RNA sequence: GGCCCGAUAGCUCAGUCGGUAGAGCAGUGGAUUGAAAAUUCACGUGUCGGCGGUUCAAAUCCGUCUCGGGCCA
């Protein structure tokens, strides 16, 4: 029996959770989270994590395993996911890896380049410097990388620089060495990406936002005392905070969350469109 | 009923002395290997409320009508 992992991807609110349950049933599988924010405990409502009822149907892994005070990243996700997947496979079950965090999935499926890990102190230092300054230094240390980096994007510039500084090597060399190995991996993967019309997706987003706000999102956010800067970025977190503080009304809050979610969904679609190994699954 | 203010992109609005219009938001497309629900790039033709007038030329000035909002009755 073929129990190689099965990936279920797609934009937020496209129905990944319920589809993954269906597919898990067909493939004798267990669900593994691939969502950056559903990793956190205490963000279940705002991150639209699977409900308690859904989790009781069959085993769900890597949901709510991190503290909101922690910061995750793609590498850490892989570190968490690999043993879980291996364990499921060892029992002869199929890992159904479900989520919308494109970068995390990419790391899991195609591996990580041999690059140095993020350095908080260095980042803080770089964040304090003007962008032009960082760009100039990158040009100096690694002209090739500078020439192919979006230099308006502070994140990308900082990261390239971080790699150069921490490794003492050129980011371009390290990255090129890795890219060459990725091509054949895709042919051994299986999975699907849910596609819906924008109209449909937008309607589902609106419906879900309303359900969140009616279903305890306010209480959830109010309860979260300390969160990492990472967690603060969850869509809905700031908006609900503003609502709780009386800065905006409920209607505005709902609209802001909807807009942010729609924009996120669009970025996810752009990402997954490039993942040619995923089979599109149109749902009308 | 009278007077005043407003009507310009899907929304909120800007538009100088008349020279046929542009911001923000929304939306769309893209980039994206350790912050990724992040970060970032590109994309602006619309009966300038309708009709008429003045003018070489009207979003802009004049008249009138319609629809909002306000004030006075």
C-alpha cells in the first residue's frame, strides 16, 4: 500500500480542513498541520484551526504545539514536522499534510538550503540601519546577490546580508548550490491545491470572519496577554485588539479582517500556482 | 415652499487663474529558501450627476433639472 505523504494546499478559507478529513479517510491517513499560525496554542479561533470535533475524528498533529510567546520559522517547522511524519509512516498510516503556508511547505517538500539560521541580534541591528546602507553593504559583499534581489524589500536585503555576514561566504554561492538539487524532488511528490473562484472564496472569507468574531475571537485575543512579534501578525489579531480598545467598531473590524484575508489568499494563490507538482482541484 | 452646501474611479476624496483628471483605500497580476497570515513590485478611461448656454477650449463660469445633506419657514 502506498502511504507516501499527501499534501493538501490552497488559499485560506478554501476548505482544506474538511477536504483533508475526506482524503485521510480514503488513504487511511492522519492530519499534519502545515500552517504557520495554527502551530500556536491559544490562537485557534483567529487562525481558523480545525475544531475540537474535527480533531476527534482522527489524529491531528502539530496543532497548538507552540507558545504564543515563541517565534517559529520555516526551518523550525521542518524540524517539528519530520519526526511526526516519520512516526506516522512507521505505523503504516498516510500523513496528510494540510496547510497554506507556502514557504513552510516548500521547506518540507524540497528541503532547506544550507544557509545560516536567523540571528535575532543581527536582525535587530540591521533593522535599525537605513535600507540604502544595507543595500550598499550587500553590493560590496555579494554583487551577484545584490543584482538579483529586490532591493526595495528590506526583508530580502537583510536576509541576504545576514547570510553573508554569518557564513563568511557569498549568499549567491550558497543559494545556487542548493537550487540545483531541487528539480527532481517534485516528481516524487503528490498533493493537490484547492482552487475556487474569487467570488466564492471572498464569500467564504466573509462568512468565516463573521463566525470568528461571533464565535469567541474577542475573548481569545483578550486572553492572549503576551505574544511574540511573530504572533502579532496573525490576521485578525490587531484588528480585534483595536475593536477591544474601542478604536474601531465591529463593522470596521470585520471589513479590515476581510480585506487582509482576501489579500493573503491572493498571495497564496500566486505561490501555489508556481508549485507545478500540485494537482489543481477545482471546487465550484 | 425659500435659501445654502454637496454630486469626480468600486469607496473616501483632491483638482490652482477655464487648457478634457489623480491620490489613498479596495481590486488584479507578479516576486518570494529560515520573520511568510511576513515582506515587496507593477497596474488608474472615469457619461467629472443630466440637459442646455458662454468660450477657440468647461470637472472648472452661467442657467436649469435630478438626487443627497443642512438651515429657515
